[in-house]
């Protein structure tokens, strides 16, 4: 099935890009987009579910679990370079942080050398951010 870059998909990507340091549930995205004056074509919640699935599959958006809940939250990635570094996720607020490529590489090499364990570059390290600790 062909994937199209619709106006609603562009609106969603632009909205997420404006909030690149935050992660949201689909319901939160739908509510915030309705209140965002920059959004001209607000997609419905079911459309957001469909579009967000496509964006996760393409690697443009990262899906994680918020804290210890069953709620998925979504955050835009930095594009292709996002696949070459580790991420840190606050278990309290759900915010996703990008570790720089060099630090990720060094940590992954150290773990492999000392523990003989190869981390996947898509690994998400849980912890608490400065604002939540």
C-alpha cells in the first residue's frame, strides 16, 4: 500500500517538530493540535493513530511507554542520525533525550568490552530527568 504525504501528515510532523523535546499520547496530540493556531488542518484522533503508526515505522517518530503505565507516548526523532545513538527516557515525565553519537558509541563499546554484551543502538535507558528527580 502506498504511503502519501498528506496535508494532515505534514501538520502532524510540523506539530511534533515544534515540540521536539516533548512526548505525547495520541489523545494529547489531538487535543493540543486543536488548540494550536499554527495547525490549519487538524486530523481526527483515529487519523493521528494511523499517521503516527506510519511515522514510527519509518523511524521519524519514536514510541516509548510513559513511566510504568500502559500509555504509549510519541516523540519526533532527529531523522536518520537518530538511529546511531542511544536515548535516555525519564520514567516520570516520559521525556526522551538523545545521547550524542560519540558518547553512545563509547558506552556501547565499553559495555561490549567489559560485559561481552552488544547493545542495540535503538536502546532506551530509563531514569529520571533533572526536573523530575
